[in-house]
C-alpha cells in the first residue's frame, strides 16, 4: 500500500495530524507534508509539534513546511528549531524564518540575536531584517561588534533595512570592517541613504583593496545621495574607469549613465574601445542615458560592432540622442 494512502481521502487538519502519532517516522513525515498542503492556519500547531519530533527528518520537514505559514506561533516554533542540535534542521528553520512577514514574529527572534551559537545569531538577524522592527536596531548595532563576520553582515542588513538616520554612523563605520563581505553589505545599505556622509563613505570604498568591494561601491554611487552630491560622485566614478578590474569599470559606467554625468562623456567614449564587448555595451548605454550630442560620432563608430548586443545598444543610444 502506498504510504500516502492513509491521508489521501482526508483534508481535515485534525484527521491528518493523527499521523504524527504513528510509530513509523516515514508516516509522520508524510503527515507533515499533508498538513503543509492544506495551507490551513490550523495546521500550524501540529506542525510546531512535529518540529520537536524525535526523528530529525521529521523535524527538518516540519521546519521547511512552517515556511508556508506566518504569525507568532510559527515564529516561536521556528525559533526553537533554529537551535536544533541537528544542523540540517536548524538550516531548514533559518530558511523558513526568512519567509515571515508578520511583525509579531519578532518577539521570539529578538533574544536569539544574542544566542551563544553564531549560526543562530546570524539566522535570527537575517529573519529580523525583513520584519523591519524598530526594536531590532539595538541588537543589530550590537552585532556589528560580533567576532563572527556572518553575524556582523546580518546586523548591517537589519540596520540598512530600517533606514534610521541615527544608525548611519554605525553603517558608515561598517564600511571599514575587517571583512570584505561586511564592507560590501554596509556599502549596499548606504546606497539608499540620502546623506552626504554616506556618499563620502561609498566613494572612499572605491580605493578598497578588494575588487568586489570596489565593484559594490561603483554601483552604489549611482543610487546614493542627492542631486547636489551627484557632482562629487561623478568625478570619483570617472576615476574608477581606470580600475584594473573590469567589473569595477562596468559598474562605474553604469552609474555614470544613471547619474547622466555629462563631464564623463570623453572618458566614457574612450571605453567604446574596450576589448570586452560587455564594457563597450555598457559604455554605449551610459552615453545613451547621458544623451550628450558630443557622443554621436563615437556611437556611430560602433553601430556596426562585431557584437550584436553592442550594435543594438549603440543604435538605441543614437536614437536617444536624436530624440
């Protein structure tokens, strides 16, 4: 008899939940799957019970299944599963926690930001990020002093999502963190800050020793700051077009186009001769965004570029200039 037979004729949560008392872990696991398929909020209590099942496979499936539900009871069950001794269960709980949208789910998560296990701290902060709870700001700022880079990075994420001006100094300080991923997270968070000090911190990161940090900074400058700060951003982005790493140059070209920085036109025109087709395409796109007539001859020169994407972008840019 197929193992799903005991449940296939039942849609009632209470009836399905009886399978959680079966001696066979496989039957209990199928009951968990069936409960999840009901999509009924009444399934949360039995799923929470299954998250404490003696069998780790059942617990893992329960943690995964709880990701389809929301609310404080779901959060409490997942918070408990996050500290499970079996790392596969804890990992499943961590993933499901990111699906929570109900702000009330923050209550069982906030204490876990100070848990003794770095995995738990990082996962709790990652879940709190999406909830945007003002109460999470304190634990997030405290996390910036954590010895584990993964925890610091998640703390940065919470601060960035909250967008609180009083936390701006902490975010700026994180752009100088010892870990490159933390620096990248901080720079990405500052991209949405409308403050001159944020733009200065991002611009400084264009001199970072790690190319991935410089790449993030080059992209962030196209989004950060105010119209008044675009001048300074444009100048440092022009300088970034001389970076040794092509990914940095690509993002600098994209940001110059987004800023429509006219003084960049001569330097961007030079990028139309880049060996990499993706850079020539990005340069053409930037010139189209800036829409300066001075770029017409250069764009006409690559309208028959060997690469089809470059040709298409050049023709689009020329149409922008003619509009």
